[in-house]
């Protein structure tokens, strides 16, 4: 999910740090640590849930494209039914994303443009999968990329503890995501989340101090 245009955000908007990482890496804990520092954190998944939830702007178009069986009694997207559908039919996933992603883009652009502070954070779990590995092709507003990283063996353990599922199901999910190497290859910063949550939060605190200095330089360069 990206923003609505490749151009930078309007003048005066803080630079955008993109936060990503594999399933179970600890992105939400890192995002919470940025929030504690007073930084706006925009969660792409939360935007999707709002747009596809009861009364969401995407629901009428989804009902037209997929039929009323994919709309819940609460008038939102039946996420369980849709998850199973797109898992079996890749073309359905493309149709789903073609409806939802542009709406997310517009909403994200508006909120990040209105942000205040030294920088803002846009948390996108599938950033590398969506934008690719060629940084030159990324939108101009993507200032820095932070990857929350952990070894694959630890990733499996954490995901299974949080959301038990069959090994085959988890393997299929991870196979559709970027590899650890692919994410790290394009990262500006990487935090290896192998300790307790306090250690991750301390790493975010240290990075925040560095980002404040770098964002001030980026803002001055953009204004000149």
C-alpha cells in the first residue's frame, strides 16, 4: 500500500519513515515506542480495517465485485471468507487490492500531509512486496526504511505462540512475503528484535534521537 502519488508530501510536512518487517517481527511494539516519543504512527492495516469494516467506504465496491456473500451481517467485509477466497484464487487478491489500495493511498496521504513533529511513521507490513527492491522506483516521499528483523526460526516460534496454525499454512503465508534478506538489503535501519520488548523499545529510543537530527537536515534541504 502506498500513498496516492509519487511526489513528495506538501511543503511543511515532516519526512516519512516507513516501518516494515516480517510476520511476528515486533512491528507493533516498535510502533508503540515511536508513539510514546510523540511521533505520529499511521498503520496501513488499520486503515484497511476501517475502510472494509461496517459502513466502510470500500464495502459497496467490494460487494459489487465479489457478491453479497462476502459482506457480513454488520455490513462490513467478511474477512474470513475473503481470506479463504483470495488464498485459493490469486486473481481475486488482485481485484481486492485494486479496490482497497487506492482508497488507503488517498487516506494515508491526507493524514501524513497533516502530520506534525520531526518525522512521521507509516507502518506497512508488505512494503517491499508492494514497492519492490529497486529503491529508485519507490515514491519520493519515502524518506527512510526501518526493518524490524528477527531470524526465521524465532519468527516461526513467535507466530505460532501468537496465532496457532498448521505448519503448512504458515509456510504458505511466509512464501508470499519478502525474505529476510530482501528486506534487509533495502533497509536504511534495521533493529534485530531478539530480546524482550524493553530492549526493542530502547533501540527505538536510540534511533529516534538519530532520526530527529537527520529529519531536520532533510527538512532544510527540502525547503531550499
